């Protein structure tokens, strides 16, 4: 699935694949980075079989609001996977790799998802 997403991003002339994340100002890094990465994608690129978990303190792009879960506010003990998790074509996770609390949150999220099988 990740390879398919990479191919989709690489072939779209509207996608920005630069790795300039480290050079942006702290005030807008996560939101701008996220918006630029998702601007060329639409839910129907995934046949509506997509769920997105974000540990970033960001707002979802408008086209993904109905499939977006902000996990940074979530208590892992109250974790509820989507009802149709088995039918998802892709699950995207967003976190900042240099933020230890987000990486730990992602680890907890993955453990919760794994426990649902």
C-alpha cells in the first residue's frame, strides 16, 4: 500500500515531494508540510477505503475530514478502531519523527490496532 501511495505521489504533477520540512519555521511546519503532501490526493484515490490517524497538532485537509482521527488527544484505553477496519485499503499515520511523545503515541496506536485483529 505504501508503495502505491508513493507511486501516486510521484506521478502527480501537483504533489510537492521536497524534503524541506527541517527548514520551515516552527509556527507552521507540521500544518504546511501535511497540507502540501495531501493536496493532490482525494478520498476516491483509495476507493473511500482510507482512515488517517494523526498525532500532529494539525487540522485535516477538507477532503479528508470525514476519515481523519486526531489521536494526539486520545486516551489509548478508549481506543476504538473504525467499524470497517478490515475493509480499509490504506491506513495512514502522521507523526513527527523527532517528537518522542508522538513516536510513543504512534507505538501505542499501532499496538491498539494490532490488538483488534
